[in-house]
C-alpha cells in the first residue's frame, strides 16, 4: 500500500476496490489495519472506496453486518441507505 502516494500523484487512481475474505475471520484484524492505512492516507482523501465482502455466501462466513463491525464501518457506509 506504500505505492498509493505515487499512483495518486501520477493521476492513476480513480477509485479503490478493497476486497475482504468473509470466510477468513482470523485475518480480519490484519485486513482492518490495511484498510485503515488506506483510509487515512491523505493522498487518497478524494478517492472513492468500494469495500466488498468475498465468499459471504459460504456457510460460517461473516455476514455483512459482521464485516461492517470488524472493519469498523458500522454507521459510516452508504450502501443500501445505511
């Protein structure tokens, strides 16, 4: 993620698509740390983010609400009018 500054300076970033493996709950903390780093990067301040949960349909995977909670996105997202 350290190359985000360079990409933004070169005008190459139109959006960030961040994918979280909903089944790999053991890595949620690591994923949140990386997401937080991106969200706090000033060079990405005007770049829209799309955060997706992959494998959410697999039994025992985190639900959408669980992903929101673990990624620290409860109450700050715009999807589905939430």
